[in-house]
C-alpha cells in the first residue's frame, strides 16, 4: 500500500454515500481532503468529523462558472476523485428530459468541466492521480437505465481515452466501476439488486483499487465479470436475457 499521509486530494461528490465513506477512510490514512458537493450543511458536518485536515467548497458540477471558480481556489493537488452522480430509474416510455439531462450533466459533463481545468496543470507538473467513478451499468444498454447508463458509459470512455494518452507519464489514471451500493440513489430501485454493498464496504474496495496499479477495476469481482462477458453476447441473446 502506498503512503497516503500528507497527500492532498479533492473529492467531488463527497457529502453522501460512497463519497462520504471514502472521505472518512482517506482521512483516517492521513490524507488532507478538499470536499465538494452542493450540500453545504453535510460538508460542514463531514469536515468536523474527520481526523485529518479537511476543508470544503460548495460546488454544483453542472454550473461551469462555479466549477471554474472553485478549481481556481483549491490549489495544488496530488489527486482528484470524481464521485458526483445523480440517478433516477427510467424507461423510454417514461422519458423525463429534465432528469435525463441532469444525469448526463452531473455524471459525465461535470467531470469534463473539472478535468478541463485540472488536467492541464497535472500535465504541466507531470504528476497527479485522476480517479473516475464509472458503473457496471455502463458496459451495455439495460432496461430502465435511460440517462444513467449512457452517462456512465460516456464517463468510462473518457477515462479510457485519458489513460491511453497518459499511460506512459507520471499521471496515474484510474477507472473504478462499482455495482450496487446501498445509498439514497439505489433506494429508488424497486427490483432486487444482487451483491449490493454498504457504502462503508464499497469505500474499502474503492480505496483498495486506488492503491493498486491497475487502470480499470470492477467490483464486486464476480458481478463485474458477468457484465464484462455480456459484451461478447450476440444481440439476440443479450436482449433476451436482460430485457
């Protein structure tokens, strides 16, 4: 395991769920944290509860002016973890344009706004750590995943492209794709969620991934393997099984 004490990381989407649990775990390992989300109250509570140095900036990743303002204030970083995400289960028959656009804007476009400011600085310094949070739902189209699945697929493609460009540099790029995590978002689902993890257990797996040299990691492992294998199924069989 690498030494984390004294490192400075920006966690975006830190006030709830996986982000909040990961912040607690990183702080326990001595990481100085800058925390961002839209909920100032929850950020204040989280900062006060952490054992290591922590500060916060309220930020809505869908507001480009706010993203620019905050990225100019955070200062020098060792890494950034993009965890911001919104989700509504939705089928095509129930298309809600405002929610679809919000999912795409938060889950994917927000990451491009943040990286548009941070990545040039990392490239100039020839150091840094970028962690993007994808999803097993991003591997292939799923019923009831309008907006969410597409936004995560786009984010996963973005991570793969950045890694392709920077893999021979000192900038570490990682893509971590979780399965189901017990949060306010998955509480919206009315179907059985196999291998669902608590936010605390998911954070431990996420942190383990951050310690590894591997670019892309899916968890839980067996569940992730199933999603990867679906990419090789012919269309007629895939949609018969998953629709």
